[in-house]
C-alpha cells in the first residue's frame, strides 16, 4: 500500500512499478526494492531521458504505479491530485530546471491504441506535447516496448487532447524520425489586440492540441535570439492573462482543454519553398521550448491556412532558437463544432540522452526542490 511522505506531500512510490503495452513485446514488472539503497527513509524513481530538437523529455520508467482513470484526461487529473510531488521532484532543481519536461506513461483509453501519456512541465500538466510524443514513440520502439517494423512502424498514442496516429521511420533497429497526425487545429481569434507594457500588440490565437497566441516577433520589436529570452519570457507572462481576459479560451467540445498554454513568437526566414519560419514557444510559467514546438507548429499551420498563406498539402519548415527543425504539413481540412479546422502532421527526431535514478532522502531539507526562475 502506498504511504504518504509528509515532507514532500505526495504519494510515496509503491514497491513495484509496471506498465504494459497491450499486444506487444517486453511486458515487465520491476521490483523497486531491488534497486533502492538502504539509506534511511529513501525512495527512488527512474527515468529515461531524450531530447527532441534540443528540448528535454524525461520519461518515468520505474517507481510510479499505474495512474487511475478510465481516460487520459482522468489520469491527468489523478496525476495532478496524487503525483504532483513526483512531478516537482523530477522538474525542479537540483534534479531538473525551469525548462524541464517529462511524462508518466499510462495505459491507453482502449485496445485500439498502443500507449497513453500524461505530460508534465514546470507549472503542471499539459494537454499536448509534440516533441514529447516524438520522444515517447522513439523510446517505446528503441527500448523494445513495441516491436520495430522496418521501414515504418505505426504507433497510436492517447494524449490528453485526443488520439494521435504516429509513424516512425526505422532503419537497423533504430528510429530515424517520427511524424504524428495531430488532433484538428483551428483559429480561435484573429487580429486580437491587447495592451502590454510594450504597447498594443496584435496577435492570433489558435489551437493545436493546446491553445497558443502567435505573435510576429519583429513586429513587436523582438529578435529571436538567445539574448532576447528574458524579454520573451516576460512578455509571455504578461500576455497570457491579458488574452484570457479578452477572449474565452475554451475548446468547444471539451471544456477541460482551456486557457492559453503558450505564446509562439515567430519570424520569417529566407528561402523556400517550403515556407520557412523560426519560432520560440514560451509556455507554462515562462518555460522556453528549445524545439520548434510540435503542438505550436500545428497552431501556426492553422493560422497560416486561415490567412491563405498555406493550402492543403503545403509544408512549413519550422526552425527553433537552437537551429533544430520540424516539418509541418497540412494534410486535410476539418471542422470543430462548426468552426473551420485543419488536420496537420508534424515530423521530427528524438535522441537518447541518459538513464537516471532519482532519489529523495527524507533528511533533505530542500525536499522536492525549487525553481529560481
């Protein structure tokens, strides 16, 4: 039975932890006690870390029991209520940092999918994560949880915003890239003007699994480079409440999908076709995406289609602040509660960075840690 750790205010890890990919190889049940050291009142959680386009993704692989709930949204609520100490432990310093991202792997909603996932970050639990989806599928295949079929392996993932059909390009038992077909993306508001400390700014609001404001950075006097990050973070923190005060940001079919998650600052890039843009997505509590942001790319595609700059079949070459790249494509039109929408596919690559065993000693005065930014 799980016990409560009074120092961290979260559910202490059960003695065994396991997850299962139905219909696939490598079911495993691992005893946590087999790995733990006898150092006072200590518990341990293991992760496998990837990066996708430079953005970290910390996958909990051992030490946390199954998440309760019939759907991924219910499991997301369970994690927020019962496992938030684990999130803080893995995201906060000294084990993480303000820009850390990760997930709990879960069972899918039903047998028609292969995996479920609950994403987490510095503020809580997101409804979508494109770079995380790419990293998760890469991990599931390269770790043997799901058998690789060359040259392409199809994997279905249930995320809080819906079900994603993914295709991994594989060669010599390794994953070269993953593309996922996102939930329908749409524009919620166009040419919305909000007052800021930088003066009035005009932006669009779009949904790509989460809601984003998208803002032309040069028009706001900003350049997308490392030296501008503090200004981008400050402006994102200012824009989120201002936008939510100006427009109701709620998905018309699922009220739990709500609120401005991030701001995608973009600028045009030379070259093409395909159309090329660079972006910095600042999301949650001032968290800076090193990747081109998968769900943010879908939101940008929805805006570009709505403005007539891209058509069905067209591609966006989306670059990040570190020079990494996603390819986004509009594959079909759609409708969401009578609102025009598009179906998008996003492709990128993820790479293994490490295996970790994190521990928390009840004598540690910093507990689950802190964030300085």
